[in-house]
């Protein structure tokens, strides 16, 4: 795996360049922009009804919103415009200018009255830029570039999970204006939480209550009407109780807690399968399908949870989206307009 070339931005944020295999590593160009002070670490507030932590991040309201190419902060800098990334690159990772968590990194230290518990929103947020090209997608990258992105995810997971106070490293991609993206440029993000997020808490409870949970899940989905692809090391399927109109899960067949535990053959297989499934989403309709793709990894000091990818889309027809209305938003009780088996058949019909 190619190690990144490290550099610093004008305000002290870290910048890492990842080169495609066989390419000469890029020489970082100094960031000559005038340095601006970084925002203070946000505040976390605990919901007294659920115990869940909420990041109060007012400075994020000022971030860029769908800028044109000539002022895109993720394109390489030019003589006329200085972006977040000085110089050329293949794949680059940098600390988010407006983080929801961080820049302070330390264990969570709640304080306050029982109904007004708060803490610093410590942790770290990073941006992963998949390409210097302003137009495109992760699925549309070459297989070589997709592997470079996966390498970047692995390297960042390995490093970030060692930071003080980081309880879970979550890698994700928001794709499409319908999802709420604020930048067109192909990119994803990494969030380092200082607490165990609610989705992970629920999964921990389920796994701890069921012996052989993942083995049973794999056995149930293998060769079912919901199976999409089965490889030597991974199974992709539409889950039995899918919430969203389009929903895909990828599970490794052996127990690995996060990306860093995959061997070289598994990494190649993972990259190929992941890209194949993303490509299939854009073949379902005549226009690109919006989605959220998340790489769920085990939290700190936990060996029970297994690496899992979840891809979800609110697209329920070529010109219709599913919105979270009263039951879903207020009560967390989802209602599906289709069946997981029908969705799986639709996706299998466009898989190469």
C-alpha cells in the first residue's frame, strides 16, 4: 500500500496525498492562502429523552453550497483561484474546515445538570476527495483509482482509531443533491465520534443477545431471493427488512472488525464488489441515483461487531423519492412501498 505524502494547510490542518499504484508521488505545493483561525470545538448536548448526543455546530451554516467549478474548494488550485488543495493529486484527504467533531481530540467529559448534560464535541472530521476532476462519481473512477480510495480509507482508519477519545471511525459518502450534498465534486467523508452512535449501540445489543449472529445472518441471506452477489470473501444482499426503497448490505464472510483487518486478496475483492454495486445503481434509471453509502466499523476495543457496508437510496421510482414523514420521522417506524425481494431482482437485472 502506498503511504500518503503529508502536508499542512495555511491554517495548520493536515493534508494527505495518496497516489495511484505505479504513479509517481506528488510533491506538495505550499498553501499560500492567508491563514484563518480554525473554529472552536463545538458543543455536544445530550438529549434527556433518549440519552443521544447532538453536535451543536452553528459555524457549519457558513460552508460552501454547490459552488461552480471555478470556485470549487475540492478542485486543484489554479492561478486564478486557490482551493483547499494546492497542486495536482490522485486522491487527497484533509481535515474538514467546518468539522462537526474536533479539532480537539480527547475523551468525552460530560458535565452539567441531569437534564442539561454537555461536553466538547471532540473527535475529527476529514474529507476524502476521489479525483481532481470536478465532474464524475466514485463509481465512475477507474478500478485503479477506486483501489487508491480504498487504500486511503484503510490508512485513515488505522491512524484515526488510535486518536485519544475516538470511539468509532465512520466512513461515508453522500451522493446527489437529493441527499443534501453541498459540493458536486466527487468526495466522501470520515467522522471520528467521541461516543458510540445510536445505530451502533442498537447493533451491539442485538449481536450480544444472539449467539453466532453474523454466521446466522450470512446463512439466511446466502442463496435467498435477496442475494445480489456472492464472492469468495463477501456477500452482498438486500436486507430482509429494508427500510429504504433501495438498500444494499455487504458483509465479509469471515469475522473482521474493520478495513484494516482485510488481507490483500480481500481488499481487491472488496474494491471490485463495492464499485460494481455502485455502478449498478446508476443503471436502474436514466439519471444517476442519489444514495448514502456508509462503512460501518467496530468501535474502539470491540471485537463483537463485524465490518459492514450499507448503501441506501430514497429513490422509489425514476421521478419519485421517499420522504421521512410522520411515522418515520416522529416514531422511527418505517413503512416500505415495495418488497426487498423485488428490489433485489431489479438490481440483479442491471448487474454485469
